[in-house]
């Protein structure tokens, strides 16, 4: 889910409302949040999901049900970790198409298709001529054209299968085909993608600042920070690119005893056009870190082919609907200044989705946003781990067909929350005798001990804050009130990396020797267990 905390940090800095009217200020901040902001961070990997390196730059959209056909298709789906797709294939859901079309580049085959309330998925293969290695493919144009001329854009997950010497995968849209229909699949503008890896030194645990790469337009990796805390290793870094490059995505990957480590990653809006900013973390015993191997994996775009394929087929709506269970919902989940209004539950063999609308809350609480790290759907004795997607649904991948759903109790549970709070009038500290010599003061925020160190650096004021209590998530943002002006930091060490509770803020051109620092936003880790009975 998009972090409202990150939106706040962008919005409040450009807010020109008079300082004394704090209620008015926050009302406007909340109003701005409703409009959305596309410059916030984006999750690349969902929790509990292992994605093979070959798929890194492909849009991975987990799919609804497909049909049962050859063992070839099952092998292809295993190659791309499509557990839910495999379940659907093995249980015979969807509609067989098995039609081909050819152009000068090669043959496109549509194997099967299904469309239900979780969307539309088309399983395809491409047999193209090539005399060099290919890892995957991307498309400029992937559309499903309906009888009425309406076009639905498709996300593509297509990788090279060496055994069958074909590009294989699936196309998906969250839109369903809601009736029998003739449709046209149109794809074209194929870019070859080659996934490459560069083996680096062992895991960074020292003061290494940069590692030169100088390959395929990648200049170097610059490390911002790394630390091990509470059983989790976190590393934040920049990948710097040359001016000319074909890099869509690059990131670090980690392995232990020759096996890929399950990790979660965040990529942020590029701080500069040719710089990728990323964060990676994984859990491992501290005594095993010395044996972790680290590599750079990246996708390099190769040949481009403008050729287009078009293929028409008839879709049978009834074949899809018989595999889908739906239930209307009328439950509300409190998430701070927003509420999730649950609308309906849709269960297919490959995926369970709970759709919701976001509603603004009129609560006077200082809780800005509640983000749950653990979301669980219980269907009878089966427990599914999921995540809240920014597109308006909570998503869970199944490991098998869920049977006799109508007779089972269904509940939705949340746990392990990160709560963002708005600082109150009491959350402030007085900074006195500001000089180039560091001064340290101790205070408390919401009962948590906080150590604040401040000093001048040229014309700038540096404020460092940290807590020795790991339940405190850190000060997200501070502000200095100066007459009718609010002064926010121009630079922060922590701009959304949610595992740290230390922060370094730089305030430009501060000449005061004594001033009050107000805590604007801070976060706290709380269990906050919550269970909602859906049925």
C-alpha cells in the first residue's frame, strides 16, 4: 500500500498555510493526500514471494485461473514460480484456445485463457528466430481488444525456456471479460532482455563505500548504510549508471550455501536520472552473515523488433465463472486517517482477493497511518499470507484448490503494525548553544527514550536522533517554527526506509544559536492484533 507517511513528507514541505492554525494545516494535508502522489516509493517484491532473478524487470502480476493442458505448460509455470497458475492448470480451469499466428519474426501461440473477477489471464508462447542468448522479453504494445473496440492493456511476464527454445509466460489485466465475446490479442514492439549477474565480494559488513562495476552502462554501486538488527540485515545503496545505458532495473541479490535468500526490496524514485536508489533486507542468524554471497543482477535490453502479432479468438465466459467463489462484504478496517471499506471477496484456485475502497476518517486521533506487516486470511483450517496492494485489494496466493468454501468460516487478521503518529504540542525539544561542537540531550516521545545530538556544519544545522528501544520506528520529520514560517529539513538520511529508528536531518541556513525543534511525524512498532470475521 502506498505509504501516507511518505505522501505527508512531500506535501507538508510545500504547504504555505499559516503556522499557528495546526488543525487547518492538517486538514489541508489530509485533503492533499486524497489526490494521490505518483512520486512515492514503490514496492518491487511482495512479502513472502520469491521471484527468480530472471523476472526482475518484468511486471509480475499474479494471475487468476488458467486451464489444464500439457506438461509443457506446467514446466513453464514452475520456471517462473507461478504456484497459483500451476494449481489452476492442474485442476482444469479456464478455456483452451491453442491458436497460432505468424509474422516475419516468429510464431505466437495462445494456449489458454480465463477471465473472472480477479482479472483476465492469457497463457502464451513465442517461437522466434535467434542466434544469441535471451533471458526474457518485454513489449511496447500488449492489448486485448474487445468487440466494442475497447482496449485493455496487458502486463507481460515472459521468459525464455531453454528446454523448449521458446519465450513462454502469460499476459494479464485486472479487468475481466464479463460475457461471451470475440476478442483480439495484439502484441508487438518486442525488446529482448538479457539478465546478467556480476559476482561481488562477500556481504558488505564493513566501511566499504563503493564497488566499481563498469559494465553495460553500470558505473558503480555506492553504499549508503548497512546494519544488522533484531535478526535482520538491511542494506541501502545507489546504483550509478553511465549516461548511455539500456538498464531497466538492477539490484543486489544474496545467497547462502548456494541458495537464493528470500529478501524484500524497495526501489525509490531516482534521486538523479542515472541513479537507482534501493534498499534490501533479509533475515538470517548473525553468525551466518560471513558466508553470505552478494551479486549484482540486472536486466540489459538487447535487440528491438517492431513486428506485431494479432490473433482473434472467442471467449467462453461460463468456463471461467464455474471456478470462482464471490461474497459481498460490508466491513471497515481502521488504518489511521483512512479506513478500508471492504467490498467483496473473490476466491479462485490461484488467488484470493479482497477488494476495498479507501475512505477518509474524521478521527481526531494523532495516528496518521497504520501499516500492517502481517496480513492473514483464514479459510477453515487453511491460512494464507497476503499483502495490501495499492490498486485497491488485499491479495493472497493459494497453494491448492480451496474446497467447500461455503461451509467454512472466513476471517481476516492483521498484526505487527507500524504506526505513524503526528507529533503533539508536547513533542518538542529546546536546542541551546548551537555550535560546531555536538551537544546531546535526552527526551521522550510517547514514552520512548530518544537521544538527540545537534551541531552546526557551516551554515547548516544537523540534528541526529535515535532510540535504544527498537519498538520506536524513528522520527520521520521535524520542523522549526520561525514566526510565520515553517522550516523543514532539506535532507534526511531516512526517507522511508522503515527498519531504522535513527534519523539525520539537515536544515539549511540556520543561524540561530537557540531554537525549538518540533517533532512533526514519528513511527512506532506495535503488535495491534486485529481480526475481522468475514463469514
